[in-house]
C-alpha cells in the first residue's frame, strides 16, 4: 500500500469520532476524506457534512456520485473564503485536505479562510489540516530532484505562460503555525509524515511534463529545454522524495 493511502486512511481522522457531528469538508479533489467518513458511518458514527469546492463541475460530479447519501452529505459549489451560507458557531469540525495550498497562490486568501473557519466553528471545535510542507531552501539531498522539478516548472510558467501553469506554493510549517495562532486556534497536535519515494518511472513522467507540448518553436525555449534535459541526466540517479506532509489538529479557543 502506498504512503499516501496509509496516511489518509489511518491518520487524517485517526482517533476522531464523528458521531452526531456537523462537519465542513473544504476541497474534494485528490483526496478520499468522504470515503473515510463513510467508513466511520458504517461503524455507527452518523454525521452531517457540507462538502464545498470552488469547482462547480466537480461538485456536480460528486453530487451525482453520492446521490443516495443526501441525508449525510450536501455538496455546494463555494469558496472557503466566503461561506456566508453557514451560520456562525454552528459546526463541530472543519476538515481541510490540501485545501490551503490551493488558495495560497494568493496569500491573503488564507487569512480570509481562517477568519471564516473561526466564524463557523463552535467553541472548542476541531480543525484538521493536511498539507505538504515546503522543501524550498532545504538542502537535504533527497529533495533536490523535487526542488529542481518545481523550479523549472515555475521558470517555464513565467516565461511561457500560454503553455505552462506555475505550481502552487507549499507552506512552511512555522508560517502555518503562526497564522493559526494569530487566528486564535490552539494547536493540539502536529503529525509529520515523510513523502513518497519518487520512482524512476515517476521521474521520467515529471521530465515529460517539462518538455514541449504543441509550443511554437523559439530558439530561447529550445536552449532552456536542452539545459533541463542535461540537468535531469545529472539528477535522475539520486534517491529522491516528494515533500513531507503534516497533519495539524487544532481547536478554536473559547470566545
């Protein structure tokens, strides 16, 4: 079983009872939080959850997929930074599975998100955050390949924006801890987890992600791609890992 599945199934909601809880899940792509909740429900832990995502098409897809679970799951197209349809101090849990990094490309949105989470949570309500941690400026050799890939992806995104989308930034743990404390959350537990190994096959896949796709030929682009290929040849033999994860559990301080 791969690392990500172990982490999500055993740790994201480990030792957390959802019995008779009102929950918000913000962000549903690339995670199986709903499956975890349903697994708990089969053990008698009944709940009610609002599931939001800014992508309306994804919400429609999940609404159809879980149409038989409408008593416990409500799917809404919405931005975490504006959930005015949720009453103040009305939820027991807010679950953020890789959600904050999705909006961190505009840092002030994270502040807005924390403000909304604080507003809708009950006193002592629980927030569960799962995020990859930044490896930028980390000189550990096992992250050198991933850091190289990110830097080249973002370089190409800045130079050839019609063809490449820059990657979303990851958090530095200390920054995330600071923001949570500023918004009156008590950090109860931080569970660090190492990242997956980057296999040789995955390295080739990441390289192909950097190579041209229907791009107009430009001499400057050809030179950059030549450099990228040479750098890849030097890095590909190194043992490499994706960024580590942290699962942060925190509670809202009593007002």
